[in-house]
C-alpha cells in the first residue's frame, strides 16, 4: 500500500493505492493545497491499517515552489509519523507515464519505443520539459532520455525535435495526479527511494534569483558622493 | 525548567515547531517540562544583507526534519510518543510559515493527535514562563525583534491586549538597516551593541520620533543616519567613520533605546503595572536591558528577561503556548493555514 501526494501544479490530490485499488481525494480549487492536503490525508488514513504502508510517494517537481514545499513538508512528516520510506518522483515523469498509459491500445506500432515529451509552463515565458522513452511491448517505467529541464518558449519545439529524433512521439501538457504517481512508483519502488529523506529537496530546476549586496549604499543614492 | 501548574495531570508530550522567519526550531515538552529546544539559524542570508524569503523557505524544508529529530532524540522520545503538535501559524514570512504548518498538520494527521496553531507573539509572551521565576501578573510585555515591536498587557488570567506597535520598521530592522549603511555585517544588532560599548552616546543627537499613545516609528532614524553620512563625499565619509564609528553606533543605539523605553514608562504610569517583560531577539541588546531595567526599578517594578535561547525565535515558547492551549481543551482543525499578518486580537 502506498500513500501518494501531488501538489506540484493546480490540482491538490492525495491517493491511497492498495494493489490496483485507489482511493483518491482531489481538489482543483486554486491555492487550496495548504488548506486541504492534511484533511485529505487524515480522511484517507482513517480506518486504514497503516502498518501495511510501504511508502509515501511525493511528486517532487518541477512545479510551483510553494506547492512543492507544501507537499514535501507533509510527506516528510508522514514518513516520520508512519515510519515509512520517502519515494520521490518527477512531475514530468508522472505526466509521461499517465499520458502514455492513457492512449488507446494500438495507438502506436507494437514492438517500438515512443518518446513522450511532457511539459508545462514555468514562469517568465519558460517551460518545464522532459523526454521519456516508453516501450509499447514492456509495461512499466518511463526511461528518462535527458534530465528534466527548463527551456525558453522560442526554443521548446527545437528541444523536443532534438530528443525525439525519428521515433514515435507523444507530446503532453496534461496534468497528472497522485494516483498516477502511485501507480508508476508501485512498478519499481526501489528506483524512487530516497535514502536521505529528511534533507531531501524538491526538484526546483531553478536557482533562487537573488544577488548578494554589492558596493556601498551611498553609491545608489542621488546625493551619493564618490 | 518550566513546570506549569495548569492542571494537566495526564501524560502529555508536545512538540513545538517554529519556522516564521529564518530560524528553524523544534522543542519537546514532556508533562509540561521542557526536555529539548533545538534552533538552527540559517546562515544562507548573510551575503544578502537580509532574509531572502525563497532561500528561507528552501532552508526550512531542508532543515526541519533533522531539527525535529534532534529535538525528539534529546527529549528521549519517539514521534509515536507525541500527544500533541504546536506550530507557529503567524505572523511571519508566508513561505517559511507554510513549511512548518504543512509539516505539523500532516504529522498530527499521521499520528492521530491534536494540532494547535500558535500566534508567534503569544509564544514570545509565554517565553517569560520558561525558566526562572515567572513574572507577576498583570504584566507589561515589550516584544522587540527584527520583525516585531509591540507593547502588550497580560492580565491575571493570561489574556493579552495590544497597547502599541511600530507603524513602520521593527526596532531590530532599524539596527540591520543602519548596520548596512555603516558597512557592518548582517545581522546588525550584535555588531552595533559591541561597537557602541566604546562609543559616546551623546556624540550625535539623532532625532527621537515620539508618537502619542504607545506606538513607535523607526524609519526616520535610519534616514537620519543616511543623510548625516550622505552629506560627505566618499573619502571624507571613510575618514569620519574611521574615527567615529563607535560614537555613531552608541548615539544611534541610545536614540533607539530612548524611543523603546518611553511608551513602556508611560504604560507603567497609566496602568499601575509594575511587572515588565522584555522578549524578542533585541532583548539581547545590553544597553536596552540596562536602561529599561533601571527605569522599571526606579518605579518600584521588576524587569523579567528570559535567557536569550528562549527570547530569540525558538520553539520552546511555541510548545509551551500550544501545551497551555491543549490543556484548556482547545485544538485547531487540520484545515488551518499559515497567516503572515495574523493580528494580535485574533487568537489562532
């Protein structure tokens, strides 16, 4: 059994996946993650035998910085409370998995691989984008072709073409959720295990844009004598 | 150590969490006795001359679990032993608060124990109960830090009322800003305090902004320092600072201390209260402690100042404030959120 949390984008979702059966609580009310996440968790855990829990899945980014921290701080607390390991998965990898699994059978020729390019807008005219290879014959885990990254709007088409090449291609902006994350992680939990869960950080993909103070304050004043 | 006489005869084990600004802190109270208090102060902000909110949020996320684990370990307990969780709900930086509140809510949900959101200033007021002899009530409490400057009354039954507050900068913020003007390191309070010890407090008469009632304004004194030095060209200023840095620090500090003390003395006269508490990070300022102490004693009162580790931002005070609320049978729903501008009259 896995408890899964996704607060990386607009939807706040929590899921309890037991084998193939998923119980999900979800809301698409804007900026509701901070308020709703803990009540969703409490609701799902009520009456559940938590000793059967194999891990807490967190959709770890990229995404809204605030959303990622709400989810991760909660996931870390649940790991501590329930003595469960932390399983972290990329937002883009879950999107790739969900998009591929959601295509009807026969959409792609059997025996070949498909490159899925999940992407969604970052701030400032940029995109969070990834490229994952999925096999039509083997079910399971997306294989990352390159690390998730941030690409400017004018360059995103070129970036995608470069990584897809001549292979079959599936482009997606569709938001995934906690249940998709849990289904993905369930296939190979060890691949997502964070040994050092306590100091684990979200996949922000961007550094903080702050510059150290330079020079004297008087240089920046109208009467600054220099 | 604190041992409250508040009727909690059952076994209680409360974790307090504080992440309102740039200190990540956790503390454990077992049966009302403080067993651990861990504070991790973020050094990430020093090169920037002030707290960078996004950096602070990221650092809280990184440090919180190790700090909580250290607090549990030092208290000799495990997470499963906890009977309640207390967390600072506000006021403070929204991103920073949100890390602590999200963590606390899910910990409470995972353990199935009650949660209480604590007003940061209630925590500071209750820090007067940590260690030593608790002050007599009613009490006048001056909270003075990098983010807050408030004067409050606490009556016999523990109810708080806001008397006055700063209308712009907090007093600690004035220290930081003036330190930046003088080219000194961040945070500015301890540096200015140290330099002022060998300076002349009457060297330069900085203006004392005095408002009616109990409010303060500290933005003028920073501007005054800026204009005082800005009237010189760079070489003259460098030579002047070389010779008079200590004097300027002492004169600035004296003006801030004068301003801080005036409403407290006025409130002692108006209310007749003789018990005064000084809390918040700026309570570490040696001149403020000495001057306020003698002013209070001259009026037959007594000044209470908690030791610095309970006076600066810490989680022991939050655990205690939360413990007192839990003992009164109060708790908050898991839907509570961080409130960056939580007003004093709104109990969380």
